[in-house]
C-alpha cells in the first residue's frame, strides 16, 4: 500500500491555485478594456456630431449656388469655386463689419477683464460688511435675461445720444460681462496664496505693484479663460448689435451678416456659408491656441476659493 507524499499534494494544489488566479483577473480586464473602447467611441461620436455642421458649412461655402440648392444634396463639392468669397469681400461690407467686430470685441474684452480683475481682487482681499451682499447682487444681475433689458437700455442709450455708435455697444457688453468676470476671478484670487503678496509689500512694493507683478501672474489661467469668454460673447452677440446699430457701415458681423439675404444681393446660401466660415474661423483659431488655459481656467475657477 503506497502512501502519498503530502508535499507533492500541496505542490499540485498550489499549481492549481496559480492557474486559477489569472482566470479570475481576465474578466475585469476585459470589462475595463470594453469600457475604454466604449468611452472612446462615445467621444468620437460626440466630436463628429459637433464637427459635422462646421464641415457642412465649409463645404457649402465652396459649392456653386445650383449645387447647394440641388436635391439630393451632395456631401463634397462637385465643382470647387471661390467666387462666393470673392463676392463677399468685394460686393458687400463684410470687411467693414469684420473690423468693427474686432474693435468692439478687443475693447470690450480689455476693459471687462481689467475691471473684473480689480473688483475680484478687492472682493477677495478686503473684508467689508456690504461686500458679500454686493457680490450676491452682482450674481443676481447676471441671471437676469438680457432680452428683458433691451427697451430700457435702448432708451438710456438714446437719451445720451450714443445710439448707432459702437461705443454704446462696448459699454453694454462690458456691463453684461462684469458679473461673470467678477465671480470667476474672485475664486482665483481667493485661491492665490497671500504670503507671496505680503512678502512683496514688505520688500517695498505698493498695493498696485503687488497686484500687477505678483498676484496677476498667479491667476493667469483664470484671466485667459475670462478673456476668451468675453471675446466670444462680444464677437457673436446679435440682439443688441442689431438693436443699437442700424447703419450698415457701423454694424458688427453678427448684425451685418444677417442682412446678406436681401439687402446686398439676391438670397444666396453659398455666400452666406462663406460669411459664416469667416465669422467662425477667428474664434476657432483663438480657442485652438488657448484651449489649455481655457480648460484650466474653468476647472480651477470651479474648485478654488
């Protein structure tokens, strides 16, 4: 009668366990890989859904008018033409509208950002009884729909003889962007360490020098994200641009492009798509270069303070 060796039995059991352990880990790895594939497919689908209108707009801008009106529609242009852009630049006031929009957007962004930064710095560094109530009132003002203020603002602008001027549009845009800038930058200034600023004050800097040279570099992502948002709003805003400006040579792009379907030419979707491409292109380029600051600014502003 043979007696089995306990050590060999234990060795075989250990081998079986070693074989079974990887099998238990295969399923979680498969599920993890599948989840990653699904996540990538979902993101690709979202990107394609968002990019499709831009692609269609760009493709339609280099099609002939007959091809744009044909049925069934063509995805890619059968005949590439740049006559739509030539007509847009030579036969309309598009370049004038582009210049006006650039002036309004840059001026609005500069002053709105400057005032917001100074106000947010004061809110975060100084403590007065009325500051908290005032900041909440500013947030409430930002929540008021802008369409409700069209008639009052138009009457105010007309009473001071600023109607039909880009200056009135700049003032209105600054007023609308200030609440957003104050609340976004306030969280950034609150999250910036005060020790470096105090050291600069001890070394001989005054409050303004410490603010410009020490504090602002620390909140640079917040400044960029606020500036991008302000530029985007001023560049694309249509309601007040169409109400406060009615002379063709003073219009911005949003109001001027809307007049293309009737005032300057017979209705042409090809020219309208070309104008839409030229309106969208500067914003896409700007966001492409500064998107990292924009994302960091939104994420940081949401958690700081």
